[in-house]
């Protein structure tokens, strides 16, 4: 399954810019990642480029900010709607006072509050930021969840665990008691019970009622009941925002350099575009191809 954290399109590709035209029921100020000549930027709903393509990767805007990878660095950054790089990661508008941030101290993990004070000692073997009042922690080889009072709310028993989103969190387990069959993932509620049983090869967080899941080599989306809402057919996907999700159909290739260089350039060959909640590409004007 996908480790906690946001999915970023770290790809070096060549493409023509797609200028989307969105429906009337979305945020008129919404910005969407677009790709041009191997760099990511953002356009508004009318198709006007607001932030010029300049990033090696880009993610959806949430609460007016987006995480990007600037050129000539390996450090991700947060930008505002004007493309300005922010000095630090902003606090989400839906965050709670007990949504703490995981930090590493020596070889263990603990949690700090928004002021940077260590409020939960670094005693865990792994951790992910708190979300919706719970934080995923790793004890030995298994993951569980604690609350802000350091109580183990969900006993460690998972191979992997993601943050809670929209009341559900993706977790992974072995497919057999002997732990010889590769993991599968599903979704649990805050009481630790499975709402969607483990059945997928990889899982991502819910957004706008849908979550991306991988079955075999293809990605699709499920709803909160576990029903397949969009059949697995994509090779990469992002979460839904403003009713649309950016998806990719194709393959990634590596260009092996000549002349003794050790660097390798990755690029995609295929089709990028936005789909609606039925899985249909919105229009040809909202898609672009890379090669």
C-alpha cells in the first residue's frame, strides 16, 4: 500500500499543455496541475495559466496551498495560489488541536504540537502525523493508532497504516496467518474494525467520498461501502478534488545516459487527463499525451 503522505508525480516528461474547462459546480478559484514540456504548473477553470510550469512534481491544492518539488532540489515545498513558496507547511483548516506531527529523535519517533514542543516521547519505531484525532504508530513490526493522550486506541497488528481521512484509514495485513502471502489492504474505522475488508494490492486515502485502490497493476476507485465506483484501468492516479481526478494511462521508461554519466532520466509514454466521478475523461481538451 501507499505509505502515509501525499502522492506526488515525480516525473520528467514532455507534453503539450492541457487547458481544462470545468463545470459550473466547482470552486471558481480552483487551480489544477497541468503539464508542459516536462514541468508542472497550474491553470484555473477557464484554462488560464496562473502558475507557470516550473516544478518537477505537483499535487492538488488543498486549503489554498499545494506541495511541489522545485527544480534543482530534492526538498519538497509548499506554495500558495500565487506560486509563492511558503516558509513552512501550513496547518490544514480542518485540523484539530490534538492533530500532532510525527518527528524522529535519534532512531525513534514521537510527536510535537504546532509550537514544536515534544508532547509524546519518541518511543515508537515509526509514526505518521495525527489526523482526525489519531496517529499511526509502529511498535516493532506492526502498526496501530494512539490518541493525543498516548493511549493505544487501536492495538498494533497491521503491516502498514495510513492517516484517517473522512473517517476511514487504509491499513495492510498479510493474506495468511503464516505471513507467506503478500499483503492486502482495506479500510478501518476509528474503533479499529474493518469497514472495507482487505482485498486490494494498494490503497490510498479517501477524498470526496472516493479512494484510489490498485488491483493487480491497475488503479481504480472505491466508495465508502467498498463498491468499485471506477473500474481499475489507470496506471497512476491522484485523489479527487472539486469533482475531478488527474489520471495516467501508459508506461514509464528510463532513458539510460551515454558517455559515462550515472544519472537516469524518467519519462512517461501515454495519456494524462482529468476524469469525473464516473471515470470518464471530461473532454479531449482536458487530456494530453507524453512520449
